[in-house]
């Protein structure tokens, strides 16, 4: 592993922690998606899921992540999902170019992915900084409790016959 990949992992974990603890619901959702992507990418390297020069699970995960951030662009009113979507689109182009052009080495493709990964992680971290500068509080437990209560099933009505009786 090169120093650039180590720095990428450290920067990514720092960005996900900052987004989770200091961000709102949108930033937390993005951090969770990015952590899942990190897990799939790590498993594809560890278990050697590479066939014919590319890793199919990571490739599928890249396109699912692209679709999730496209959905997030239309769902939120923030600037950073558009930057993330553009960067993830460039990463998808790198994947396609890597499949179509056999003259490119794996190091060329990896350096492009690491550089674009820096941009993704820095964008997520800067989104939280922008949120803090605007004076918006991070998503608290109360906000998550309200969201869970709004989506929970209504309480069940009990019949008068099921009430406990007194022992007089």
C-alpha cells in the first residue's frame, strides 16, 4: 500500500466521522453510504474479487453510489451533493475507460481513483464545515427520535376487556 492510499483511508475515516457527528441528516446519510462503499471496496481487495482486470462488486457499488447521490441531489437543497455527483461521475468514467482501454496501467487508474476519492472526502468534510459556519446544529438524537416516531406504526388500541381487574 502506498502512502497516498493510506492518507486516503485516514482522510476518508476522518471525513465520515466529522460528517456523522457534526453533520445533519443528509451528511449522515452520505457518510453511511460512503462507509458501505469503503467496506465493499475493502472486501473486494481482501478476497480478491478481481476477474479479467476489474472488480465487478466494486464496479457495481460505484454505480449504485452514483445513483444514490443523484437521488440525493434532487432530494436536498445543498450544494455539495452536486459536487459529489460530478466527482462520482468522473470516477465512473475512469471505470469505463479502464475497461475499454487496455493500454492504461492499473497504477494510472488507481491514481485517478485516489485523487477523485480525495475530492469526495474533502467535499463531505467541507459540507459539515459549511453547515457549522451557517450556524446550523448537527442532527441530534431528538431529531432522529422525531423521524422515527413519524414513521412508526400508530399505537394499538386495547379493548376494555383486556384491562386488568382489581382483587377486591
